């Protein structure tokens, strides 16, 4: 029993890392432009397919092609923001929801056209064997995914804390007018922040690609999970999202051990409802916006 | 020289600025005074490009800057220290100051300007690593002024810098503004504190319900009976 609980904690933590990175993107985007990106799940899928494409066409492992995935996804996010989000940036939030939800449908169907609905997978030779620690076994792609997630989050942290662009992003998220008066182009910062958020989704997708099957609609499950995690961590609080992601990963894994797989999702949404009822600003949220 | 020509600005259907014309010569300090709701902040927002006018022009050194975006206006050297400071509270004092020099030209001189700002506002150096939001109101106002200076402004516009400050701090702050002016920066001071603002300035404008009610040498305005009656309560 102790072994299976430890095993499920480890599995949960490793998956939680991937959730954390994806949700960090949702929270960053919300923090800067007060828009919930309901296309995030679809963008995770796009990340998967970018990695899959490079694997299938060029034989490059998703880990090696990760920098290209980051670049492609950043540019995609930047473009999406400029073309579709920016025009509705001051629109009522239900309209923004419709737009990002619509984007999600467009992206999914684009993937269907390009890659068909057939399930795909990436199998990396040598990566299918688990690492054994006594009775515990650790799935290699999940471990690598976790390591790279930590690196990616660290990268986002350094970008936000140590660079002028990062400071401008933080400044814009708390004090739009003050930032504008310093000569910061808020529209450009919005697009960059959206690009970074989408790149986070893309990295999560690329790292999930060797772990699970790939299909154009697989992101839907992640969409709601990312949203739940971002709210749990306090929308706009990206480090809250990271912590919440790890928690949700562990809860999901332990719940599926204790109650069975079909219950684990329910536990997550139960937590979501409780958070909304009792602490709608999230674990670390301070103020309501 | 910064010139405002027959400016009209609306908020929705409400006409806030109704035909304002004014000019600020290089190196000059002017005060724009007026009561709450006279349109002072709207006028400044229009100069900074945050708000587009219905008609009229804003000219800087012969160039029409009326339709330029805010970042282009900051790049020309027209910088605002906004009302209510509008700092980035979770960031440190130094990070706030550094963001003042976000644009290319100012960034090149960042190190030197920062040294200069710390020299002028030594209190800020002691608080450099503290979150700006944790400072007192007076110190936050100094950060806002320092942040404005970091942009290497040719014209520095202060919007109600004395708001919420004690009389002592107000004096200190006006002294800093005078130093900034003496260093060669053109200053536009927008205040409700009419007497203090006019005492420091070369010239003054009185804004009333969206138009200029009086203008002239600051010392003359201070002697003006009408102004005395309505603003100074003498």
C-alpha cells in the first residue's frame, strides 16, 4: 500500500509539473490582458503536433526539437494575439470567451484537416523502459518532461524578473496607464505575453507527446484542467499556478488510485467548486479584479 | 517649444476641453491651475497621447504630435509624472526607476541617469531594493518623479504632485521640481495648490470648465483680484 501511494504521488507530481507549465501560460495571459484563453487546450494539442510533425518527418525527438517548438508556438501566439485578441481586448468578457473558444474550434479542425482523426503516438527507443527504484518505477518520458518543465518555468521566471521586457510585462499587468506613460507599447507587450503563454502550452504539448496518444481533440481535457489550476492558484498569479498545478497533479493521481480513474476528474472539479465557493481569489490570490 | 492649438477633447458626448490654446517655451516653467473637474487631467492625457482630441493640434518643435502614440510622444521627450503616481507596486524602487528608461535613447544613458536621480533623491537609494508599494505616499511620489526623470525628458509634466502629501513634504517636493527646472528641463506643473504652483512658475494658466480663463506672468496672476477671490480665498 505504502509503495502504491508513493508511486502515485510520484506519478502525480511528474504530471503536475506539465499541468503547472501549461496553466502558468493561462495565468500569465490573464494577468497581463485579463483574458481567459479558452484556446489553451487546443494550443497544447498544436504543440503536440508540432513535435509529432518533426518526429514523423525528420525523425527528431521532441526533446531535441523543443527549441523549435518554443519558437513556432511563440510566433503563433504572437500572431494570434495581434490578429484576433487585440481587436477585442476591451470587449466584454463573454465576447472574449466566445472568441478564444472559437479559436479553439478552428485550431482543432485545422489539425483534423492536416493530420486526420487517427490516433498517433511517438515512441522513442530506449525511453519506454521505466527507471526502477526498488518497487517504485519512474516513467522516463515523464521524468524528462518534469525536468524540462522546471527548466522552462525557470526560463519564464528569469525572463520576467531579469529583463526589461519581463519588467514591462509585469508593469503592464498591474498598471497599464503607468506603463503606457513610460513609453511601453502595451499592445506589443500583450502580444509578447500571449506568445510566451502559448509557448508554455506548446512546451507542455511537446512533452506530453511521448507520454500519451496524440489526436486533434486531446487538448480539450487539458483546457478545463488548466483553467481550474489557474483559478486555484489565483488568476494572474503565475507562481500560484505552478504550485496549484503540482497539487492538482498529485490529487488526480492519488484520487484515481483511491477511487478509480473515472473519479479522479470529478475530484478535481469538486476542488474547483469548493475554491470558487470559499476562496474565489485562489490559493494565493490577494485581490479580486 | 510645446504648443497646444485650439484643442477640443470629449469623453463620450461630454465636452471636457473646449478650445484650449497654450504654449510652453524651452526651459520655462508653467503652472496650470484650476479646480477639480476643470479638465486638467484630460488635457494632460491628450498631450501624452492617451486620449485623442476631437479637433485642435499639439505641436512639439514644429512637429504635429497630435496623433502620435504615447510611446512616440515619450520618445520625443514629453514625459508625464501622472496623478496618483501609477507606480508598479510589486516591483522594487530601482526596477520602477529603470522602467522609466524603457525606450532606446533613455536606456543608453540609464546608468548615468540613475546615478543622477539617486543624487537628487538620496532617500530613494536607501529604499532601492524595497517594493515600491511598501513606501509611504511621499516616498512613492519621489519614485514617480524619479521614474519620470529616468526618461531623460525635455518637458516633464507633473499632474497634481502634491495630492495627499503633508505641507512639509509638499515643500520638499516643490523644491525638487524647482531643481529639475534649474537643470534645464522644461516643466509643466498642474496643481490645485494654486498659490504654491504659481509662486514657482514663470507663467500660469487658469483652466475653468474646459477653457483657459486667465493666463499671464505667474506673479501677475498671483496679484489678480479675481483669481485671489476664487482660488486663494483672499
